[in-house]
C-alpha cells in the first residue's frame, strides 16, 4: 500500500508461476518478488513443519576462475574477505563477508569450492557493486556473472526427503556442501544450505528450466510456496543477519558477532580489507555488539527502536524485529553497548513512548535443525 | 438496530444507542495480512475524530488506526490480547477493537455507508 512501483522492475524466471499461485508481488531490490501467497504465518509454519520453496533468483550468482586453479582463485579471493577459503575442500561452502578498509561489511556471501573454480552467491541489493568490486580486485581471476541462472531454496524438515526422491545423493550431502544433482533430467547445482535455520537446499538452475523444476518440486505433497515475508521471520528466528539492516558498512564482523567467520589462519595473517581494525577488535573487544532480544510480550519492536537501560539511558538500537511465529514471542536483533551485551541483561525497548521489557538472549531464537549426517 | 458506517481509512463503526463499536474492515485486514498484535486504547480515554487510537501489528509492519468519531472509550476487545488473529478471521464482527460513547454523533454524517465504501474500495484497485 502506498508503494511506488517502478516501471523498470525486473522479474525472475518464476514470475508467471508466482502470479498463477496468487502471490502478492512487491518491489524488492529492483525485482518484483512474492512477499506472500497463502499468508505469512501459514507459510512460516509450513517451512518449520514440512518443506518450503522460495524463489531467490534475484540474488547474484557468479563464478571465479584462475588459470592456476581453484586454490589460486581462493588465495586471490581472500584479499577481499576474512574467511579461510584456501582450506575449503572441493564441494565445501563458506559463509563470509566482503569488508572495507574501515572493517565495515560491504556484503555477506557464500563461496563454494566448485572443484576447478569458486561459485559465489551475493545479495540482490548489493550484486552490481559486489561484482564490480570483484572484477576490479580479484588479481589474476576471471569473473563470470551468471544472469541466466535462477536460484530456488527448498527448506524444511521434509526438504531432504523430497529432493532425494528425485536424486538419492541429496540425502547424504553434508551441511554446507554442494554438488551437481539430476532432478528428473534437469541438471542443477545444489547446496545444502539456507536462510531459515532448517535443513534444506539452495538450488541453482538455468533460467530456462527453473519453472519446470519449481513446478516439479511444488507437485510433491510436502512442498508449498513461501514468500519473502516468511523468509524474513524465519531468518530472524534463526538469528541470521539481513544485510542492510543487521550488518552494513558501519558494522564490523566483530561488532556483528560474526567472529566465527574469521578463519584462524586469517586471524594470524590478516590480509583482508580492514584487518587492522577487525583484528584489534578481536583482541580488545568492540564497543558494541549485535545481540538477540526476547521481549516479554507479543508486541513487536521493529528496526530503529531505541533500547534503554534500567535508568532510561540509551544503550542501543534494534536492527531487525518482529513477532516470531515459532517462538510465539516478539524477538529482535539489536546493537547494544558492550556493557549490556551479556545474555540475561534486562533492557527496555521504547515503542511509541512505552517501555517494553526485554532480555538479552543467546541466538538463535528457534534452534537450528541443520543436517548433521 | 445498529447502523454501520465506514471511513476512508478502512475503519468501520457500528452504532447503537449512542455507542459505536469500531474495527478495521475486511479489506484492511486482507491488505495487512496476518495480525500478530493489537495495541488498544485505555478505557475512559477521550479521543477526537482522526486521533490514532490503536495500532495493528502485522508480521510485516505496524499500522495506525484512526478513530472515525470523537468520544470516550468505554470498552476494549480483551480477546485480541490472546487471539489477535480474530482481526483476520472476523474483521467486521469478533475482531472489533473498542467501543466509544459518541460525543459528536453528527460526525457520522461524514462517513460512508456500506454501498459507498464498497465503491470506494473498488476504486482503489
């Protein structure tokens, strides 16, 4: 309502399918995307209980080749991210961050060792900038952007049963690994990963075959279409960052509580943009931290809500917040001063002049249920 | 016999004996999507027509509810605290928000009847 629709909105290869399924389409990162089909609460529950199919074709996909092989590509890529990419085994995926010289985060991304090259997935809103950054700074590498690839995510406790019905090898794939699968004659690049906290897959497929694949998956009794609305509530419950809200150029990996993404060797060697600041924060601590907040009631406290201590002094701000349908409580991510970041700390969220009681809690809010083998 | 009126902000008010029951319309709940919380006014509070008296929180966003008339809040729908989904399931009946004792009944003349509201909504699409 009241949203200005640009004539220049791009569409994904699944646009006709979304409209046929009765999706409510909204502009997102320059694309017309389905925000919901049946309803966000029902779709959220479907992902937690069965299997959800998301269209995430707006995200950016690319490959990085180096004439000396994937190890050389990984070494070159490490100049842009704090993740340890050189230790990635063939088929393994790393979640990492593009950092800037101030230690801020330019984007978060997935990098896969695809055997003889790297396969990269970045956020839709950042993709042009990311690809320009990569093209300019990946020494000796060839970047190939893949605009003709769609991306769908199949997420939920029944996702493995569904996908392995077509490709039995899917069942035993390790969490954060990727491989080629044949889904009834459609060759796909499947990653066992996701953005919901559930087991599942992110499936890269040619744009030409995307609708056939999506319809084939949706025809399985466990699978239902799920939009961006539930994707956001699912990832919030899973404690996963949304770029542009929870992390951005003003937050460092240490402040963002993404220290685990900085490889051990990288901590010793540095060699990524902003390393001096990030490594100093690793050693000495950061002035603020991203934390989870669980509110006492159901009333949501949304992004930009001020957080105060027991004396009413401002100690931070919410970056993502809403009602968690699975945890049945209002939950949020926030940045708070380091002194107030310990789990168990009592704070208040100022919503329309009222102080809503909240407690700093360990994330995720809803337990991750990734495949453990 | 209660008479029902509608506002351009998609509230309805059903008036009987000087007291109006206020809620949001079926069209509004459909636009908002799943409601997860409703912030209601305090009983005894005085409101002016157009005041933001309540807030509907859907999964996606918070939306303000404007009082279609002036008066005093005499009752609120306590069921919404535990079951905010009533707004989706029964927007124009069980999902009511508050009851208001009208101080300026002539304000009702500025509102639409069902037929006019339906035409108004038709024109929005």
